[in-house]
C-alpha cells in the first residue's frame, strides 16, 4: 500500500468521524450525560490524530493523479488550499477536545462552556472537511464537478478532454 492508497482510505475518517462525534456530543448534552460527552471528545481527538496521515499523504496522492488525462490541476490546488486551512481547524478541535476532556475530569466549573465551544468548532470543522472532501472527490469524479469548478482555473487539459467527449 502506497501513500496515495492510504490517503484515499483515510480521507473519509475526518468527515464521517466528526459528524458522528457531533451527534454523540449533542446527544450527551441533551441527556446531560458527561460519559457520553467524553466519548464524543475522545472521538474528536482520534479524528484530529487521523487527519495527520491524511494530510501528509495528500501531496503524493496529488502527484499520482496530476498527469492523468481529465484531471484538473486547478481542482487539485483548490483541494490542497482548503485542506491546508481545514487541518488547522481540525487541530484546534483536537486540542480543544483534549482541554474540554481534562476540564470535565477535573470538574472545572467552566467545562460546560468549553464543551459547548468544542461543539461549535466541531460543526465548523465538519463543514470545512465536507468541502475539502467534495473538492477532492471532484478531482477524479467528473460526474460531481460543477461548471464553475471546471472553469475556475482554466485548466486546458480538462477542458480539451471535456469538449472532445461532447457529442453536441
């Protein structure tokens, strides 16, 4: 298994894991069950850690696909740029989750506030990673590309392949 394959396998975890963690955290807050909230916080920490190899294998994955006909370099760049921002937000979520977990364990008075802030950051993180995943999916799945994404960077390789296959 090479880095590209690893990237493709692990890339779903930050998205799916974060939304699962959000659901668990909301459920725990509704029921006011600290144990359930702790599970959500640990989930966020694990997702933050799993994001590291996803990010580190991204460059090799980009190099693998950039010379394939029909792959837009602009789509790769869009994916990379948003991923670079999203990993910082995921890192913040991981650190904030760890701080919230410690605050709960030490029964700190503001642990509920920290957990609420963590929930808000987790929702932002999910939104960012869903968009990163969408952009990544567009690199190889032309059926989900939008015209604005295709035209955004003026990638001639993609446009020429797209127009050659047009029967109209």
